[in-house]
């Protein structure tokens, strides 16, 4: 891969993750419920991990003009999913319009990240770069799955609560 293109993609990815971090922290700051605040802080922490991996690659690539091999852990999203998808948590989120809107926006962030990482993983021939971007895409897919489930349940609840059915 052309050196400048790789650096530009890494810069864009780092910026995207930092924006995600800032968004999740802001939502946490504006949430009055400690459990919901915790969820968004966990999301922010995950974005910080992504920035760390990407920054390490950026520094290595800038110096060596190749991606470093990184032992990418197969981190499970189960604990995160169980925390958010508990019935109690869904009730808290559904009663909080701001957080519900934030979840919808987070779905868009995650979709964009998956698109960027998947595309880059498919374009590169460098096995270390491919592994890094595929791992990030998969991690973001875990986030997206959880957020989509919550978002869909919130939509259904709104439809049911408002008897918004065409029949």
C-alpha cells in the first residue's frame, strides 16, 4: 500500500474513534441515571482501546512503512451485551428520550466504522493491516448488534405505547 494512503486511513480511523469517544462521554455526562451513564462510559472506554491500537500502528507505520504484527485478543462482547440488554436497563433507556436518541446516533457511528474497517481489510494485501482492520470491524459489529437490538426494541415500545398501528 502506498505509504501516504495508509497513513491517511490510520489518521481517519483514529479521528473516527476519538469522535466516538467524545460522543459517548458527552452522553454519559448528560445522563442522570448511573447505570446508563456506566454503559456509555464502557462504550467510550472501548473507543479508547481502538485509538490505542490504531495509534500504535500509526507510529510503527510512520517509522517502518509497514504495519506491525499485533496480538489481537478475541474479546467477547457478552458481558457488555448482557449489561445493556437486561430488562431493567431497557426500561431505563426507553424512559429517557435523550439516551434513546443517542443510541440511534451510535448505531450510525458503528455502521460507519464497520464500513471503513471492512473496506480497508478487503483492499489491503498486508496481512497485519488486514488482521487489524478485520478485528476492529468485528468488534464494531458486536457493538452494532447490541445497539440495533436496543434501538429496535425502543421503536417497538414507542409504537405500542402510542398505539401507532395502521389497522
